[in-house]
């Protein structure tokens, strides 16, 4: 669906706010990338390390809230 020329230059209030915020503080994007790297961009784990982690995992019982008597 193609928009008319009248609407092709439209920018929402949210978009304008974000553009203005980034223009005032250009370090925001670098901070976002650092935060993403902290949580998501992790180095790959070797196969030996993966195997060690799988072997050391504690098995969980079927119903976790029931104590074994």
C-alpha cells in the first residue's frame, strides 16, 4: 500500500522526540550498545565448557513445589 505524497513526510510526535533527544545527547546510542553488549553479546562457549555445564546441572523434579517425603 503506497501512501500519498501528503503523508510521506509525516513523523509522529514520538519520532520527533527521539530525534531531538539523540541530537541533545549523542552518547545515548553508545550507552544503548554497551547495555546490549552487557546482556546479549557474549563470547561463544567451547564445546568442552558446554558439556561440563550440562553434566553439572541439577535435575529438577517434575513438580517443583512438592517436597519429596
